[in-house]
C-alpha cells in the first residue's frame, strides 16, 4: 500500500496540511493532515476535493511557440535572447516578471534574484499586489517590517474577534471552524464588519453593515472612544510606541453618519471593545482592496497599539492572506516595492544584498507595481514580459486595458499548467509548469508558518518546475554560477542564509538556522513559524528606535453614487477556476456568475430573480444572472471574480473595476466601483448538457459553462436563430420534441445507448431542472425517451433542492425534511443526521439559516 505524502494545500493562505495518496494514474486520495498545526486534520470543500482536479484535461504539457511545439532548449534560448536584446537596447527596466502567490518560496527566490540581482531591475511584481499589499504597507509603517504579529492560536484564546472585510466562513473555512469552536468553548464574542450580510455576518453577535470605504472612520472612532473611556495603555505607549504631536486630533467625528450605521450598534461595538481586551482583529480583502487600504489597516493597527492589545495571547491585529504562498513571496522580495528578505531599497540594503549575491547589477530602486507595470507594457516601455502562474487578463482591474497591453507587447512568455487561459492567448511562448502534486518546495501561510509542499505525482509530458526554467534562463544570460542549484533544498538554504546575513536582530525575519539544512532534513521538514508564535511580545519593533508607530490616518470623502459594485469570491471556487473549475462537486454550489442586489433596488430597475442583466462601468460591461438578496445594502451590488472568457460570455468581473489604487501600496480598489445595471431580454434561453465538451464556447449573446459529473452544463441565451447552439450537440441517435405554442425545442442525443448530450431551448416556456438530466450522463441505464424529453423521471423522485453541503452532496430540501421529521434543532444535530456541515464547516452558516427559516415556518403554521 502506498504511504500518503504530507504536503500543503494548493488554495488559500490558511496553509492546511494535506495527506495525499497516489492510487495509480492520476487518481489521488486526499485527507487533512491531523499533525499539521494550521488545520489539525480539517480541510475546506476545495481542499477536500483536490483529488477531482488532478487529471490532465486541459494541461499544457510541452513548450509551445505560438501553435507549434518547441524544445526546452530552444524555448529557454529564445527567452534569454529576447530579454537580453531588450536590455541591451532599452535598459533593464524594459523587461518585467509578473508572478503569483501560487508559486513556491523557491520559485519566488529565483525569480527575484534573476530580476533584481542580475538583470538589475525591480520590475517583478505579483498578483499578491491585488490582495494583501496594503497590509504589507501598513505593517511597514507601523512596525518597521512586514511582520504579522498573530498566530491561529490567538483565535482560540480571544474573548472578542472582529472580522473586517472578511467572509471567513466562505473564504477561510478552517479558520471559521476555529472561531466557532472558540465561541462554543469560551463564549467568544464575534463582530463582523462588512457592507454585506454574508453567511459569516449572519452568525455574528453584532454585524456592522458599514458604508463601503468607511473603515477608517469606524476605527478612528473606536480609538477615540478607547481614549475617552480610559482604555488607552499609556504605559505601553510611553515605552514602546512613537506618537506624533496632533495624532489624537479629529478622531471620531460623526462616525455613525459617515459609516451609515445606527448609533446603538456603534455603542454596542464600543461596549464590546471595552469589555473584552483579549481582542483579535482579523482583516482581509474588504480592507486591503481599496484606494485607502493602507490607511484602513493602519487604523486597525492603531487601535491595537494604543490599547496594548498586541504580542500577547488572544490579542493582535491579524491580516489573513488569500493565496497559499502570498506570505512567502513577501519574504523573498516578490513585490516590486521590496528588495529581498524584508529589506527595502535603502543604500545599505542594496549593498548588503549585492555582496551576498556577488552581483554588481542589483536594482537600486523599487520597480513598477502591478497596475503601473501593465500600463508600461501598454505604452511600450516594457518590451518583454514573463508571466508565471497567474491570469492577469482576467484578474487585473480594467482587464480590457490589460489585454490591449498584452496584445501590443513584443514578447510575452506565460508559464502555466493550463494550455488555454485568457492570458495564455496573448503569449508568444508558453512554458508547461509543474502543478500542485508535482512540484516540490515550501510555502508560508498567514501565521508565518513555513511548510513543505511535496510532490507525489511524476511530472507529466515535458512539464518542469518554475524555478528550473528561470535558473536555466539565468545561466543562458551569462550568470551560470549564481543559478547553479541542483534542487529546491539548495535554493531554500540560500534564502535562509540571506534572511540572516548581517541581520543582527534588526529584522524579525531570520531563518538562518536552516542555511545549513541538508537535503534529507529538508525532505523531512516539519512546519514551523519564523519569529515564534507571536511577535512584539517584548515591545521591541523593527524600527530604528525599536518603537512602533501610531500612523495618523483620516477618512477620505466617499462620493455618493447611484450604484456601487463590490466583487469577491464564491465559497467553493478559486480565482479564475483553472483548478476548481475541473471539479464537478465544487461547481454545484454556484453554477453561474450571479449579480446579487437588494430586492427593492431590483424592483426599481425592473429586474426579477433569474433575469439577465448587464452591469456596466466606465471600463466595460458584463452580463450576469440576477439574484435577490436582502443582505445587500441598498444601492450596492455584488459579483464574483471567477468566470473568464473561457467559461462565460458574460460575468467577467475583471472588466469592470477601474485602475484606482492605494497611493501607498499600489493595491487596486476592487470594492467600490460606480456601476449601472439594466435588464436584457434575450429572445430565447436554454441549456446544453454534454458528455465532454469542456472547451466549447457557444456563439450566442450569453453563455456560461461549468463542469458536472460526466461532462459540462452550459446555460445559453440569445437572439435570432437557435441553430448555432444546436450544432454543438454531438453526433448520435437523436430524440426530439418541439412545442410550437411555447417555441420550445428539446433534443436528446444517445450514443451506444447512453446519453451523450441534451439541449433544451425555449422562447417563452419553462425549462426543467438540470440535475436529473445531468445525472443521466453517468447512469448505468439510460432513461426512457419520454423521460429524457420531459427532463424528469417517469416516477417522481425526492427533490433534494439546491446543494448546501458540497462535501456530502446534501441539498436544502433534504435538510428541511430531516429537520421536520427528526425534530432537529441545531447545526450539530443536522450534521449527525445527514453529515452536512461535519467536514469543512463552510456550509454551517447556511444550515443555521435553514434551521432558523424552518423554525419560523413552524411558528407561522
């Protein structure tokens, strides 16, 4: 029997340990690692179903020059030549790397060393700029270093947890389970600060649905209250914090009005702060993705510093990251604004790194941050660009402008695991990268814990690790000695040595004890936290005088807009779905991109649930299905980030936000985009179910595609003739029905007695539920022709309703039936009866809501 391999999850910054067991071919069994301190055996729905994403469907397996295969030697020579020519003619700032929190510490280290150390430019930035660079800037301003002071154990020991701009139950479910456990065990109070009433907010003791962008006013007001109530720790400030004259002026003016919250709720918020000094403030994208994100983070940190709630169990500001190695990228210098190993571009740091790397070409100034970098690509300043492990043609703000820039760039290299992404379509050269489960190295999670990510599958085709490709290019550019690592262990040793080089305790990041680790010990590497569990417990910070800084921040005016677009994630999907989109189970929770809006706003706009609507901003427009949600604030709409032009002819949210950025961090403001919304009325609508069909892109007004068991489901809508969609059906025995009154057409295609495809289209009639038809793709015996054309079984079956628990395939109606028949009253009881909510826990808030709704129905009856 094959022993499981201990590795780390491919998804968010929680950094969960995974036990992966290769079972032959590409089949892999996945379980949580009970010995990993980040998750203690738990996994969220995405991690649980990693095994469904390990196939080679859609993989890029060979280097490709345009549409032609090319050997690795030719590809690497071409990169070295084209980059070298650009540098020789236009200087080192004419080239750039754009990398990703998906790559490993060792990949990041090689990329940073090549660009900043030997090419001599700091034009290397990362998609982490889009998710947590404002937290980085705030840490540097307050602490003197990008150092997260907290650990996950603080959540277990806190008496009060503030979640700010974080839908934790969906985006970090394993952290959510720890929060729920702390609430049950010690009565921890929970405050959720979020404009939307998310499933996380529904479970809070207090939900502050503040006006988007008003976080600085809220936390300045909290600090003003703390000062008035005597909560400020004067001794701590005197010993450990620098406070500039005038800092306390102007805090707390008209907080309720600016934030648009009831004064009673604000008073309750202040009471909780006063009552519970063991307070953790967990903040995420809702804080960072703002044109005032750094100020928001500093307003949070100010409250903790001023009250001395830092560096002790259960008390800290805690930025939680979105990607598996966003922290590791920050540590090696993967951001254009840092040099390496938490060093900036001060002259002594440049000299230090130059001596360590033995290079006289080290970049002496920051490079271009993501938005500016792609502007430079567009206006011709950057002649050669290498993109690794990310999809900026979808994920960058004003993505249409980014696509125009990529189209104009003389030489674009894309390293990816997927052959056909929106970004890869602009590449001159595509390099096949090793994927999760194949590559080997380390990652750092949100609590500064470095863990091994180990390979357990062979490299397919001609795929290679990212670090290897970059090292080979470095050799071809003439720097062979500097890039001659035999393996990732050697790279990690060098990274560790640099963190300690002439450090002398100045920087908290110091993992020098691993500089001499041998290959065997690296292979057996156990997760560890650099700096210990908590930082700053001794009151010493990484500033020249050892004191933290209270940073004066002021709320900027928030312009009134008729409608504001907010963007974010769905529970079971990840980024642009190149991995999660392969999983049938993960596609059940949300099968298409929805625009969520308040029912009263929808009514005013002439919209109803299920309509198609066009959302337009100054940058572009996309089409979404309308979903009504009274948890949306009036005047605000929400759309997911995941769909791309490869999976939808609408719903590409990256088109919509503008290019406004935080002036300190350069992080784009995705959360506050003026928008309009209007109904569109296609002449016909329908859906297509296919056995296979993963690359199909219908030619019609609107379509969206997701993976289902046995194939794909494609929703369609259009105008004029329906024939273009009908042509997508596979060959085989056709069974057809046509209703002239409702202009409804139904076609099922059988091949070898099995359902190969089905098309249901109508101009003014009803369409059947999709689930039963989807199930026929994998049924051993095909249903009768009348049943297939009806879209339902001849003998009615129990309707499980929309899926709530993806882990165990449990629907809403199944839960409601069990509640009624078994008198279930708690989430735990539902878990015992149906298993729903007993694995990853991300559906537990939804189950709690169903219980509440069931109780209300019983009372009404």
